[in-house]
């Protein structure tokens, strides 16, 4: 059995641009994200990883424009825009990601500094640039979906 990990990823869209990182080992642009830690929800993971990797504080947006259900002990969580099952071979030991991909926006304007070991190239891309981006086709498709949902939400 291949090890399976729950992951959280943020597609941050602000001013009609998506925030992506250059992945040095894979040589592709990817949205920020990573593995959940103990006692962390995938949403919390996605927000924490985005802060660590980009320095930006972000807030997850529900992919559907509905009121989330809440009562005393239970609350509905924002829906991911995609749940991707990804085979991973570049990290130590092959494993699989069960990756919750969320739509997010900047939470305030302040950004923190990024730790040296996390430093990588960071860029905001317009929707028109996605089709010619150096990345996987599935990432382009999810980015396209994120742009469409972000526009519908405004
Ligand atoms: Zn992994």
C-alpha cells in the first residue's frame, strides 16, 4: 500500500491574478500548499503553507455562493474547488496526495517575510497567461476553474 497524505493547497486570486511559486525540483509553476500536520484541518494547512511559502496572509473563499450551515457543535466548511489525487515521486519515498484545493484571497495587505529555506520565485499570473504556463495540464485546468469561480463570486 502506498502511503496517503491529506494536503491543502490555495489558489490565491487577487486583482484577477493568481499567485504561483516556481517548483525547483519539478521545474513547474504550482500554487502554494503542503501536507497537513497533526490536529490541522486541510483549510488550516492551505492557509499556513501559503503564509510560509509566499509570506501572504490569505482567507479561503467558499467555492459556492451559499450560506454555510452552522449550529452549536457543527459547522459546514468552505468547499474546495477541486480534490486532486496525486502520485508523488520527487519527495523521499513514493506517496499519494489527497489534495484539497481551495480558492482564496488576500487577508489584509500585510505580508510576512518568508524563511530562507522556503524562498523561491513567486509571481502573479493573469488568466490569459495560464494556457502557456510551464506547468502540468491539470494545474492549468484547476487554475482556469479558479478564475471562473472568482469572477462568478464578484
Ligand atoms: Zn508529499
